[in-house]
C-alpha cells in the first residue's frame, strides 16, 4: 500500500513537471536569437522588425493608427490590451512591445490576446536601457518572464540595450 501511494505521488509530480514545461513560454535574447542556427528565421525577424512595413501603432490614450495589409503591430505596455481591437489580426507576423521605463516592467501583459493572430511568429520586447546590473542574461530573462501572463506559440525575443 505504501509503495502504491509513493508511485502515485511520483507519477503525479512527473505529470505536473511535464505539464508545466509544455506550457512555458519560449523566451530568447536578441543576441542569442541572432546567433542561432536558423539564419533564414533570423533574416525574416530582422525584416519584420526593422524594415519599412505596414504597421499598426498602439499608443496610450491615442487612437489606433490603422493601415492596409499590416504585418506588424507596435505597442507600448499600457496599450497592450488594445490588441483585441486590431481589425485584421490574421496578417500580423510580429508584435513589437516598446518598454520605456523600468517601472513598466512591473506591468503584466496577457499573451492570451495573441491567440487571434494566426500568422504571428514573434513578439519583440525592447527597451533602450539596461534592466539588470552587469547585463546578466538570466536576470534579463527572469524580468521579461515576469511581465508575461499566459503563453503563446510565438517566440518572445527581447533586447534591452537598443531599440528600433
């Protein structure tokens, strides 16, 4: 009987760990992403983030700027919830979240809002300041993870030294 309960507890623990890992959001620094083996994916990310493409801009307390055939959304952290107002979510391939202050990293963003963006490949979270002493990658990853609520199929890429 004791053996049966022990096995039951071990199996429960394994299922919880596996379930937790399956729902974890994939997060990578821009540097690590650029150094990855997938050069085609890196080039596509660069194009989506830095090229002059049709873009929807979401800004706190300002109306949404709509364009024809958008492929990108640029938002600040306070406008993230406006993503549910984007009229053509199926064409969006990247969402750029610009973080302007360390205080904004105390806000949460709901990744469930991304479910309606069927073509979404990446979420790029960027700020032009350092969020950790000594540029610790683990510290940065922990701080970025801390603002994410839920998970998404999109890869989250972050950079807190430069901003486009």
